[in-house]
């Protein structure tokens, strides 16, 4: 499902009869798209962090290591938050 389909659905919701299951499915798909985008961005940041750690001098190594750990924590947070939302949405089916 892409953004254009969401816009088409938004125009159709006004006079159509959609059930709660349809709206939950839309939210579930939207969160999956956001999760994939967040994971891709964080993997890019993680790659740049390792490159920065390898190229930096000894004085900046702790700061580079902290940056890498921050990105790893953010990656774990994105996956956990998305999983919690998916679990909550699955309870409404």
C-alpha cells in the first residue's frame, strides 16, 4: 500500500461504509511502512558511525562509540515500538 492508495481511501471514506477492520488494516500497513523507513535510516546512520569510528583519531573514539550506541538503541526502540503497536492493533480484530 502506498501513499496514493491512502489518499484515494481518504476520499472514499466520506460516503463509503468501511469497517473497523479496514481502518485497523490501514493503520497496520502504515506502521509497517514507517518501521521499514526508520530501520533503513538507522542502518545508514550506523554505517556512517562505524566509518567515523574507523577514521577518527584516538581523542574522538569515545564520542564515536557513544554515537554508535545511540543509533543501536534507537534501532531497538523503533522495532519495539512498532511491535507494540502491531500487537495492540491485532487485539481489535
